[in-house]
C-alpha cells in the first residue's frame, strides 16, 4: 500500500460517521462523472474515426499556391 493510501485510511478512521457518509457520496458522484466522461470520449472518438474514414488524400494539392491565391483574392479587392 502506498503512503498516500495509508494516509487516506488513517484520515478515514479518524473521521466521524457523518463525514464518512459525505465522503462516500462524493466518491460515488466522482466515479459516475469519471465513467460518464470516458463514455463521452469514446463516443466522440468513434465519431471522429467515422469522419476520418470518409476523407481521402488529395494528391495534387499545393498549399502554398492555394494560400497565395487566397490572399490575392481577398486583399487585392480592398478599396480604400
């Protein structure tokens, strides 16, 4: 047992019954939130995997050329 767990058990033994009940309630809520977060993450990861499976690679795409054309299109029309 780690020193941290030993300290937690020592504190639990010294705690009054009302405190133990509140601590148990907190631990239950924490576990529910933790499990809920893991389930949400799993669902979101599955959705992302689905989206990524629909994508395909563009072979003849020149990022710098596209960026330059976009900048020219956007800023060359500015009228002052």
